[in-house]
C-alpha cells in the first residue's frame, strides 16, 4: 500500500490560475489523476485497510483532503478581487457531470474543520473579510452528498486571530504550544465533542494538526494514550510521503498543494515517485 494524500486549502486564493488558487488546482488535478489512471478513494478506505478492518485494492489510489472548513469548501462565493469561486464540493460535482461517475466512482474529499463557532468568527473577521464564511451550516449537507466527509481540525486552530486568550497562557499562532494534557484535551477532545454534535449521527475519527505542526507531546504521549478514547483511528500531518502500512498512526504524511507542488507537472512527478 502506497497511497498519496493530497491536501488543499479553499482560502488559498490570490489569483485565478493553478499556482495561486487551490480551486483551480483541484479542478485540474481531478482530470490529471484520471488521465494518469489514479483512483480517488475515501480516506476511510485507507484507514480500514491499514488497521485491518477491511481488505481493499488500493493500487494506484489517491486520497483528497482539505483543511480549515471555510464555506468555500461547499458554497460558490464571490471572493474579493478574484470573482466567483467554484467551491470544492461543486468542483467534484462538475467533474462527475463532465466525465460521468464511472470515471471516479468513489470520488471523495475529507474536510477538516475547526470546532468552535466563536473562534471561527474571529478567524473570519481577521482573515476572510468579515464575510461570515466559517460556518457549520453546510456540514450535514456535505456528508449526505456522499462526496465530502467532516473530520477534526482542532477546537480553534490555536489561531492568532482568535481573540480569547490561549488556555493557561498558551501563546497563539503555534500548535506546538499544545504541550500538555490540559491543552490537548481542550484542542482535540473538546473539538471532537462539538463537531460530533453538529454532524450526528456521523462521528469524527481523524485529527489533522493545524499549521502542520506536530507537537512531540501529542504524537508521543497524548494520542497513543488517549486517541482510542476519543474514537480516533489516526492523525494526519504533512510529511510529503505516501501512506504505507508502516506509516506512524499519529502522523500520517500528506502532500500540500502550493507547498509540495505548484503545477500539474510537479504533481505528476510526486505521483510517479509515490508508485
């Protein structure tokens, strides 16, 4: 098993071409993956194969994820200076409309969302033009579509835009600061409760580290000792490697659009190297 996990950010919009817009990149990448004979499958398929609860053929498979959970994941929105952006969800719908479901019958995108509404509003005000674009009203519809799953991206991302002081003096803007049990419970366990309440009867089973920061305390202590209590199967970071049977449970690697690749040729090279 060698499965690349590709990650996008819907708020990464500084233009309307591949290099400056993750919506454009995702749309082109769906076509590239199909031309290369890659099969897009849900993250759950890889998890269940890795932990032995299912047997699936994952040869030439790829997983799609996105982080932060803005409304741009699901709704087409008029982004200042760059016009109407086709949402990630509608990019998937457009692909099926153009190519037919048989081209990618298991097409799926896992969205990692921030749990706390107040913190999402602060991030919206600080980073998204105060447009109220960090809502949870679309989470149920996304899950029902069969094209999108919702997972845990922490309580408040420990984002610098969050106005509430960090727990017990925790500095904002750095997830490495989550370095003890109290902070971990606040960021991961509390997030799980809030998100699961919103998406019930669905439940989260994956955690994605904000900023790609992998705190030693989380990976070496908290998640090995408490992850199963929280219903977590795995956690994902970045790492720029395909997932294999030897991937560490609490730090599955991912490739980040705009960071690990910035054009289709670079993505094709990643996929060729992944095998």
